[in-house]
C-alpha cells in the first residue's frame, strides 16, 4: 500500500513538473534578464533608471512565476509564511513596471504623481499581507488596479507619440500583455484555464528591453558627442591662452591654469611682453563650465581690443567694462591688471573686484590692492590705479579666488595667510617652480577641487 501511494506521489510530481515546465523556463529567463541588466548597470558605473527598473521588473516577475509553480505548492502550499511571500511578490511586481514607464517618459504630464500614488498603493498592499495576512480584499484591490491601469497606459500610448518609434514598439508589446493579463484575471480564472499572461509578459519584456537598449544607446551616443564637443571647447579655450612669456632681460613670468571642468571661466593674458615692459591681466568669470568659458572668450577679446591702454590699467579696465556691459547674460567678471615698466622702475596696478595682488620683497609678503566694481556690473563703474616703485628681486603674484577659497575636509578655507606663506616659501625658487608650488599647496589643502585655479608669477630682475 505504501508503494502504491509513493508511485502516485511520484506521478503527481511528474505531471506537475510537466505542466510547470514552460513557466519555470520563463521564470528563469526573466530572472536572468533582470540579473544581467543589473550587472550591466553596475559595470557601466552610471545610474540608468530605464535599465534599473526593467531589471527589477523582470526579476520580480520571474520570481513570481517560480513562487506560483505547482511544485512549490506541493511541498509548501500549507506554509502560511510562504503564501504571504508569494502574495507580497505578486503585489510588488507592478511597482518597477510603473517606474519604468515614468522613466521612459511614457506617462502623461502628471504621470509622476500618479506613478507615486500607485507605487505607494502597491507598497501598502505588500505590507498589508505581512501585517493583516492574506485577505481577499487585498487581492481584489490589486487585481482591480492592475486591470484598470494597464488599459489606461495602453490608451495613453495611442494618444501620445503616435509616430514615435518607441511608442509603436511599446504599443505592440503592451497590447499583447494587456489582453492576455485581462484574460487571465477575468475569464481565464473563471474557466480554470492555464495561465497565458507570462507569454504576453515575454513579448512585453522584449519590447521594453528594446526601448531601454535603444534609449541607453542613444544617450551614450549623445554623451559621447558632448564629450567630443567639450574636448573641442577645451582645446579652443587653451588656444586663447598665451604661450610662454617671451625671453626678457628684466622679467620672468610663469603661469599655471587648472580648470575645475573641461572648460572654465579663468583667463590670463600677456598684454605687453618685451625687455622693458610686462603687462599682465588675470580674470575670473562667475560660474563654471561652458557658459563661463564663453564669457571668458569675450573678456579675452575685450582685453585685446584695449591692449594699447595696458600701461594704464584703470583705463584698460574701464574700457573692458564698457565693452562687456549688457553682453554677459548676468554673469560678472573680476579682473586685475598690472603694468611693470623697467625704464621707470615702477608698476601700475588696478583691479575690478579681484583678490589683491601679493608682492614678495626682501623676505616679506605684502598686499597690493586697488579695487573697483566687478566688470559688466554697471556702465557707471570707475576704476583707479596705484603706482609703486620696483626693486630688483621683487616677485608678484596674481591669482584667482579658487586658491584662497579651497576648503579642507572640515570646510576651512585655505585663505590669504596660507597663500602668503606659500609665496614666501618660494623665495629661492624659479617662477615656474613657484607657480607649481602654490597650486600644489591649494590642491593638497582641499578635499576636492571646487573652483578653477589660476596663478601668474612675475619676477622683476632689474637688469641694465
């Protein structure tokens, strides 16, 4: 008698396994798609909402097919905890589906609010299973919302983007899934017919995967084009910066430019460069990236057009301000200009909202300050200049505020005192070494580079 019962049980297992084969295979396929998609997201090291939600959707649906298999029911069907997990997974499946539709832009203008509400509803149903148990009301709510939401999404795809390729593919896959899902949840249940919804889901998953892959590829192509354009912009911006300061009997000048991004708003120029004169300009456009870089190119043109005024820094800045006012789209520019004359052994300096120039003389660092309003702020801005005598061995430092505003892990600024100390420590170094030293000091201090870094170091030799 025991042998007969055992044979009957084995036969029942074989019949159940035979009927489960398609769904076990589909469950494995959907789970694999989900895991591969998640792995692809991790390998790319970039968040992709389309791939992420598609992966979660496929994984949960695959798990649902396994949990609903007859084999598990034979062994665990009477286990309440198992049944609650099965219901919970069933309620969780729609969540990534709606989030995918939202990320793909396949929902209406107010789709975000509707998606959020639906996700909260299904999360509530999931929690309700574990708190209240397997209430038929929860199952009914789930079925009603799914049956109502799927046709609604399908209708939306017909109302929007009729000629859009993604909508055409989505409509085809979604139509198959919606028809089969509604059949299973209505007449299919009443007639106790085998479930056919998973086949519709396989078609839908293929459609969603195609859309996700196509849009991800499109974004990658667009991102590549942006990188190419930024690289071109970087090369163009570097081309507007001067090369090395020409060999001079009286002056040695070194410059260092470290942008925070590919392109930046910092700028420097050598307005005059010969044995008897050195005219240096440094400027900093508010903001970062391409907008700041475009304004910086305008500053360059304004400075070049007023090069004849380089011996008079105040007049130079006033003329630049007149050229820039109304043309910078609300972005402001700080600038400083110094003109050193070996014949008169004097310098003239003026600035427009820029950090003060530092002078290293006889082992001491002092500020040289004569500031006016920012450039491009108002046409009424007036500028004045300061004139100082030169001494052989003088070293001058022009810089942008990225150096003194560098912050450490605690948020403390690098500051003027630290910059002065760094300049003092370069007394025995050549100008190019001094420039490297001060950039390195700021970078060592800061936990990250939050602004562009630019320095100009000028030595007056006083040769005769």
